[in-house]
C-alpha cells in the first residue's frame, strides 16, 4: 500500500524518534510512504486562530501538491491531521473560503479540487493493515506489559469518523494485537496542555499530572501515544511535573510505532528509544528485554 | 336524459365570502354547461344548508351535486349523506374547495374570485362524468387480538373480556406483566407496583374470555378490518403448561446459569431465579417456568448432559423435545400494546456505563429496590456497602439530538421517586442532575415540591462526564460527576458513590417488525404513527388496528391505562356495529390489459394488490384498498383504474381549471 507522506515539522525535530520508529516498522506493515516533495508547514492550530486565511492557504498548498498522486495523504502528527482536514472541510463546504484559498493557490501557480483524503498513520495501520499480518510478525512476548493508550484530543475530535470521539478504541485493539494489555485509561482523550506549556506552564503541567496520575493508578507500565506534542509534554516535562507537584512519576511515554517495533523485535536504537526523556527502566525494561 | 347539475356555494360566514365575490361566482356558475341550478348559503354544512340540497334532489331538480365550500376532509361525508338522503347515489356528489385552497390562502381581489370560479368549473366538469358506486359491507369478527401483555395489553384485554368479548392476548415474554412488574413503587403515590398490578395479571390468567399465549410472537397478520388472519409462533417452553403446577422443584436443583454472576450485584437484573430453568418472577402469570435453551446443560448444543429438572419434576412436565409451534386464528380487530425498551447508555461512553462500577441504569436500580430483586431491596454498591452519595443523571438518551430528540416523559418523575426511596432506605446524599423538571401529571408537581423539602440536592445542568479520575483527596475512590451548574454559572465536580442513569424510553427493537406485520407505520422516532396526533391518538391509518401504551410514544402508567381503555372502547364500538362499510372508491384491474408484471403488488402501501397465479393477473382486494391511486399511477400498461378518480374524470377537472383562460379579466398569461 503506497501513500503520500506528510511528516510535519515535529517529526523532523523534537519528535524525530517518532519518525525513526515509523521508518523502522512501515516496511514490515507493508506501508510504503513517499514523502511529499517541497511540503511546508501545515498551517498550525495556533496560527489558524490568528490569521485564518493565511493558515488555510499555507495548508492548502500541501494538499494541492499532493492531489496529482491520487493517493491518501498520511501524516503521523495529530495537529497536522486536524489542520489539513479542517482546510479540506472549509475548502469543500464554504464556497467563499474556497474561492479565497483558490486565488491564493493560483498566485503560486497551483490549483486544488478538494479531493485529497488526509489520514492519520494510526488510521492507516488499524484499518488498512491486516491485523493478522501484524500479530503473525510479533516476536516479543509483551503479555505482561500494561499499557495506557493515550489518544489526545486532536485525532478524534471534532468527529473525524474513524473512531469514537469520546471513547476511541482503535489503538487499544492494536496494542492487544501486539500482545500487550491495555489498562482502563480514563484520560484517553483529555488535554495534555498542548502549547499552553509555552504560555501557561503551571496549568499545562497540572493537566499532565492528571494524565500521568491516572496511568499510574491504573497500573500502566507506560503510556503509548500517537501525537508529537502529547508525547513531548508528558515525557520531557515529567520531571517538572514531579518537582512542582511533589510526585514521583517515572512513566515512559512512547509512540505507538515504537511499541509496534518492540513487539516486532526491532532494536531500541532502530526505534529511537534512547531519545526518550523518561527512559524505559524497571519492570518494563525486564518485560521487553526478558522476552 | 341530460345531466342536471346543482351547484351550492357556501359563504362559510366571512371565511369565503370575505374574499370571494359570491354574487359574481353564482352568476358565473349559472353560465356553465349542464348546470341547471345554482344556490348560495351562509353555512352549507348547517342543517338548513344540507336541507337545501337534499330537497332539490328529492324534488328531482338535479341529478348531480357540487358543493363549493371547504376541504373534503371536513365535510365530504356530510354532503354525501345529504345527497344520499335526497335519494341520489352519494358518489354523484363532488366538492370544490374554495376555502383552504382559495379564500384562506389568497389576498382579497379579483384573482381570488377568479380562482374560485376555476375550481367550481373543474368540479362541474368532473360532476358530469361521475358514476354511482355501491358501498360494500363486511361482517366484523367479534374476537380481538391484543399484542403485548404489559399494563396496556392487560387493561385492554380485561376491558374487552369484561364486556363479554373474546380476546387473544399474545406476549413475547414467558409471563405477562411487562415493565410494570419490575417496578417496586409507582410515582407519585408511592404505592406498590406489584400490589396494584398482580390482581389484574391474575384476572387475565383466569378470565374465561381471554386466551393467553405467553412466550409467543406474531408471525404473520393477513386479511383486513373485521377479518384478520393471524399466525402466532409459540416458542418452545420445554415445560408442559397443562402438567406443570409451578412448584419450583425444577429450578431449585438446576445447575445452569442464565444470568451470569460476576461478583457484582448489579449483574443480576433478574427478579426470578438466575438458573437456566426459571420463573421470570414469583408472581408470574402463567406460573409456569421456562427453560433457557442457550444455557441449559441438556439443551445447549444438544449435549444432553444434565436432565436434573426432569428428574425432580413429580408431574413429568419437563419435555426437552418440545418444539416451536405455529398457531393460526381469526380476529376482527387488533390492539398493539407492545410497549417499549429502555435506552442502552453504553453508547454514551462519557457516562462510563459498562466500564465503571456503580454506574447503573434506572431499571437496574428499580430491580435493586424490589424485595425480590438482586439485593433483596437494599440499596448497595457493587462491593455490598451502603453508598454515602448518589447522583441521578436525567435525560440519558432523551432530549439529545445525538440519540432521541423527544422527552421520555417518565424519567423526571421516576428520578424523584428514587430520591425518596434513597432517603427512606439510606443516609445517602442525593443529587439530581436535571435539564428541566417536567412534572406534568396529576399530583406530580406536588410530589416534586415534597422532594424539595426532603433535602435532595437539585443541580440544573446536563452532566458532561462521569469519571473515576480523582483530582483531590475527597474524590479518591469515588465516581466524579462533572457538570455545569447553570444556576450557579460554574462547572462543578461532585464526588459520588453511585450514579443512576435515568435512561429514556425508546421503541422496542422489534416494534418495526410488529408494525410491518400489522401494516401500520412507524415514525422517525421509531414509535407507531397514530391516525391523527390529536383527534385519532388510538387508531391507526389501517382500519381495525388500534394502539395502546408506549408503542405509540413514551407514556406513564395512568396515560397508558387510559389509552388502553380508549383502544378497547374503540374496538367495542366496531364489534357492536357487527359489520363495517367499505370505501367504494377503490382501484380496479382490467384483466385484459394487465401484463402480470406485479409492479403494483409491491407499490401498494396497504398490501391490497395480490397476484392471481391462475389467471396471471393482479387482483385488488377491495376490503383492503383505500383508493390512494399509487397502483394506478404506477401501472405501466394503464391496466388499473381508480373508481371515482378515473383518468377521464381527472382530465375533465383539468380542462375545467383551464377553461378560465377565456373569461379571466386579470393576470392573463402573457405571450
């Protein structure tokens, strides 16, 4: 299965471990990702609130360039996924916005007819790849590993159609296919603080604490996520959460593609595991390495 | 002999005369071909108005009647009867609607008068071609089928039986009683549900005029008003109803489990034994157990492993070889009283039902409160301890465009009832999370007032979420309800030990199937559509099929019982007539033209057109046909005609409408 790939900025920088794990597991899953040439910023959620048309135009440039391949456009980043989809929605459902975006594209020698389907890599893995194909390649026994599946807010809301907006379960199924156990994680779609970490740090840290607290209470060895911003907030800021709230969290926060890689027997180096802020240790390390 | 048409123009007070120039219209009608007489009157529908046309017919002045007044829906029947009293076939009368289609919808002016003229010209041309039709009568079978043995069906069946009429009561469950049998108390009087219901259940079981068929489902309904043929499938009970005396020895020893126990008291939704052979509840009617074949160790997968109940039964009533049985019978009328089901809240993931312990539905709480329920009537958490704070979440699945837009009507009241029961049995704090309190019935508002003094906390706001994620020490180990308190204007987090979801009422999943079989329609809300929302709430569009209870819309017990009695009274009025007139304006197949394509068979909304295999043509059952004309329009060979609405009659009307082009003074089409 071949897709046009839109990496987004995060996976080229703070989330490069996400990209490394995607590069490692994609061939095993039969997913071929051809990167969109000359892609640019998705439009970014924050910028969209400031200058809407500019943001849509930037975003649509990517869609316009992707259209000629007649393939789904796949992104690993929840924010890119949301913004590109939002652009599609405004382009297709609001004639006024469509003509404005169209004019902007025209100035750059481009045109778009609104037909690129934007998909998150989780959607592609759980819906396009045969689950048996995945389970048959599992080489590490993860049955003792308890995982808190964390979806974040952007992948299912507003309703994107491939999973339940309140209680998504597609990643739960995938985790169980890999042989691990999911805990009943009540914070599946709650806010990680997002970019508030840069402006209202205390509030964002409090939100992260709630996410980490429930994972710990439910006995999870790790949190698995699919969004670069969620991962960074929960992982890199975990020490700050601990010092502010006098907690003692040591919960690794890994990407779903990293967990796939672990189950499929890839080495930690191939999956960028060493770049994690909170390192895999203790029981989780024993489960992963002992198997 | 030439046709002599009488035209009667109604003023309808000022309803018509205020906009239409009556004198001008009278003058116009006099000039129309074949019209021998034109009269106008203030109110044609009044007795003197009717007498006017009746006398002219009697005197032999006219042989066709046109009344230009209101919609045929209002008074077609009135004038048909007047025509008939005068000695003329009632189908030689026709109506021109110059009120709803003219004076009421247009402004004052010459155009309005012109339109009235057009409509009258059309009616006169049509009247010229009318033909006498003969109404037919069919006898009414005095036996009635009641579908559903809840309180609605019980009431309807008893009313009819007490009047000396035969009733067949069909219930899908092993016992009659329906939802009411699962309730502990009823609002607002707090009287014991079983105490008021069970005497009626017993009466049904013993009544010589009621044939009770439990654990049975409607397979097929054929025929028409007065003469329905019904096929019912009696599901295998594996217990001989004649031999069994309901002693209970069988379930005492049964090792099978019908209702699984997961160490959680709320799993046991059953009021009766949880074994594979079971009585639905102790007061069941008939008091005969039934074997659940899915879990019975003998019947399951034909393993033949156990057989204990057969050994225990002293009367040899257990029969593992029993099979489903089809029973056919005839009835004259049908009352659908098949009830409702409660909304399944597991689809609202935010409320944590099915995921969080101690989030339970209203019905589960109802059963918990029953002395014969899972906890012996005690209000308990899943771990058996007494809750210290309980929240009741209103409008779960109701008044919510994602699920059901309608109000379920009973939830506010049963939620209030729960508050009272909780206060009576425990020391728990009670929170009511409501959108609006709807206490509309007799004594309901008073009950609400009483609860306001019983220290119940009312929080106005729709609950956003029920979560187990504690944010502080007070919330540890609790269920937390997050809600916007719209009176306080802030978001609150309220820690609780138990959350009761006041689930709404919805159409039973099998209702559509029952409705299809009885040839009635369900609306977008899933409930059966009544004949008229105000003036025909008990009847349906299909003659001889009536409604009672929550199959029509969510209802409380008093309204259900009232509707059930209304339905049985409507049936009694049918039965007392002994025969029923059938509409003469039906469709007719010209057998020479019919190609036998059967298109009309599928088009007919009343299932009135059937295929005659021998002749190879379609045939209209006149008793079922409503004369709607769908088949007429659909027939590719033009083989079907509608009596009273023949093509030539309709074309004549159209010509009449266009004849106005010659005399119109204003707004002549340009070019």
